[in-house]
């Protein structure tokens, strides 16, 4: 099976907080659930996330690298 990656970017929204002010909605739990999914076709626990989204490597090969910094995520192949 070919290797690749999945990029997930949750909906950006605001919500009314308990303090009566609007705040950026928090989607960390949903993002982790989507990236940690288990499926027979996906043989990898390699993923990274940032507040704006995340990346999961699918069926990784030795030529794939998942790189990340404090603000960026990248998947390199080759």
C-alpha cells in the first residue's frame, strides 16, 4: 500500500464563554480523536498537531519524514 499523509484542519469558530465574551472555540479533543483513529489500512502512530490542525502519516515508508517546529508541521517524502 502506498504511503501518504492526512491533513485535518478543524472549523475555525468563536463561542460565547462563561465570562460573556467571545473566544476562539477549542477543538483539541476532536482533533486528537481524528488523528488517533485506528483502521486496518493505517499502520502508523506518527502524527503531529498544532492549534489550527494536524497531520498523520499513513503507511509510512523509510523515505517519509514527519517534521515539526513550534509553529509548523511538514511531511517530506524522498
